[in-house]
């Protein structure tokens, strides 16, 4: 399998927006979850990740500067049993609620569309990691900027490859309006066994002006134990 260098991919892009990578360590022992957010406005940049009982949430770093919490305050990561859910919006809770009712992530995302922030119409990107390390990614996005047409794409990886991950983001790059991510998730190399080192490499690759926060989780597939790393621009 031909894989791109993840840090090089990020370093060459000033604004992928919010991004999800899910994959497997090279020793095939751990699932890897990586989620980052970026921001161009004061409101978007005024955020940090905070650990919760079952994952993380976004919160305002300075509450006095928060002008509009809609679309930017949510729980990016939650856990349902052995399943880890990661998304770029409140569809995390939609997926969690569906799974707790016996449905799957696709069923949940059939009820959602892209974000109502025209003219960008930011895609909703989501990922789920099963207890055995199998994972799935999805993107809900507009068709050619049409506010009434939602395209839903689902990508399942039932037999992950050691040392390989798949990356999807909200945007292709910077622009006006921001161009939505196109095509399949990008296969990238996951070449670091230490989550702290991986997090540092990813953080340094993100555009230093636009990066806001980063979350990394390594899940031991034998025990279910997790190792989490949070990096915030504001601290």
C-alpha cells in the first residue's frame, strides 16, 4: 500500500480545518486516533480541548471572548462500550445515542447534514473505532455549494493494516469559500509507537498560525487501555 507522510501532508497545507486520522501502529498492537482543530477567527481560536470522563470536549479558553458557541463547542470524542467515536461536531452525540439504541453510525449520520454555515457549508467528518481496531470514516458535505443537497460518503476499514492510517478533513485547503475535502480518505503512514512523540510531530506539522488544539489516543487492542495526549495552543 502506498502511504503518504502524514506530517509532510499537513505541513504543506495551511488550512485543512478539522481533521481525523484513524489507523494502527506498526506493531499492530494499538489503534490510533488523531483529531485536530484549526481556526481563522478570534472565536474559533479561543478554544481548548479538555478531558472528560469518556473523551474530550471543546471549551472557550476565555469565556469573555466567546461570541457564538454554536458549531464550535461540542464533544469531539466519546466512548460507547468498546467503541470510540470522534467527530468535528455535535454528531458525536448523535452517533453515541444511536449506538446506545442498538443502531450503527451510518443510521445516525443519515439524520444529519453538513453544517449550516454558508457559503462554506462545512462538512461533518466522523470516525468510529471498534474494540477490535476495525474503523470507519465518513463525510457529509454539500454538492457544489447547494444548501439543499447533502452527499453522504462512508468508508469502512474492517481489516486495518499495521503502520497505516486514513485521514480525512473538512477542507482541502484555505480559500473563500473554503473548498470541501474531496475523494477518499488519504492513506498515511503511522510510524510512531509513542503517542507523546506522535502528538508532537503532528502538532509541529500543523500551520502555527491556524492550529488550535490536538488530541491523540492510542488504544491497546489486547487490553482496551488508552493513552491520551492533549495539546492546546492556548494554555
